[in-house]
C-alpha cells in the first residue's frame, strides 16, 4: 500500500450527555476542526483558529500525543511530526475540543502510517486518552452514539444523525475544564436519582431514534450531574428554561459545560435571543451558534489523504 506524504482529517465537534445520558450519549455537530499531519525529522506545530497562542506547539500537543499512541500501537517509530491544526471548536466549552484533537491525531496517523486500525480499536484508544467515550465516539462515527464501558472495554452503538433537528449552542465567554466539572460530582447519589436518570436517558434515545421531538423536553431532564455543576455555570438553569420557553424541543448542559445546547425544528432567532438574554441577566456574555447534527464522523479529506 502506498503511504501518503501528508494527510488532512476533518473532525466534528460533539455534544455529550444530552441531559441524563452521562458518559453515554453523544451527537456529532456540523462544526469542524481540521488536522494536517506529515512525518518530519523534528516536530513542528502550527495552530490557527480556536486555541491559537494557547495550545502547545510541542510533543505535548494532544493531537501529537494521539498520533504517538497510534504509532506505538502500530509499532512504528516516528522521529517527529509536522502538524497544522485549523480549529473552529472553542476550547473547554463542552463541545468536544479535546476529543476532536485525540480523534484527529489517531485517524490522521492511522492513515499516514497505513496502520489500518479499525474504528472499534480507534474508539478504544481514544477513550483511554479521554477517560470517557461519549465525545470521542460521535467524533469518530458521526451521528448519534450510545456508549458504555465494561471491564475497560468500550461498547458502542452508532445511529444515523436524526434528521430535521437544528442545534442551538449558547457558548459563554468563560471556560470550564472537564476536570473541574467532574470534581464537583458526588461519589454517591440517591437510588431515586439513579432510576430517574436511567429512565430519562432511555427516553432521550427513544425520542431521537423515533424523531419524537415533543418527548425531548421531559426526557432531557437530569439529576446526576447538572444540579451539581450549576455552581460553576451561573445562569445554567435559567438558560435551559429560557430556551424551552422560547420554543426549543429540549435543552441541557452540553457535555461538562459551560455551553448550553438546545434542539429545535429550525434556526430560530427567538430561541437565540432568549438564551443570550438569560446568560446576559447573570452578567455573562454568550454567543449563539446554530449547527446541525453531523452524520459524518472524522474523515480523511481526499485532496491530501
Ligand atoms: N460525559 C462527560 C462529562 C463529557 O460530563 O464529564 C465531558 O465533555
């Protein structure tokens, strides 16, 4: 097999949890980062867009850490890499920027080294790096994914992107790291809350698969993580309520936040204004970005790859 000189990979943003599906449910979004990777004698990194001036330009870069992991898995020694990142996914906002970096590095190196590692194994490697599968899975497969971990093995079912959904993202100016957002979660929860979340996560999945949009509002309610994370995200409950009041099918914290995600039938200025204003009332500036659910996971862009 001929090995390409350089590979370009496009990876989608993701929204995880969808309310109650903590560490389980995820959707790919039509907002993308791209990664261009080639082999080099010394490592050189260039970052454009989100994270420029912030992300490491060395082997500490997450895309390169993932590329290294893939090379180790494929038992190939690589002296260095040349990497260019072009990022549209904002960092530390609950939109899967670290997952996009990991998946981008793995998929690009897999192609570049002609390693031929399949999607389930790539998901396993990505989850080992990220710590949970619900962002890396849709970044890899696209559409809607449902994941669980059993004895360190990731199990994943992928569904096509639900059609007819527009996705509003209210992205506040401030960042919240996933590490911090996980540190505020309790070690134990009441049995009733666990039951509440299993039933509601199943309802979210049923609503998305059967395109039963009115079911989403109740289904997307959560008791496992959002109530504990509210202290980190002023206005969280108000923004969710404002989106629903303005006509959204349902709304939740996107991943570990601070972005709030809302679903609607079409791009709707009333929903945008309601979410923006609800954050504004707490003195927080937020931009509203509309996206679609992306059926496409990470893909090698043909021109280069
Ligand atoms: N399920 C993860 C969490 C997603 O909520 O911590 C992180 O974006």
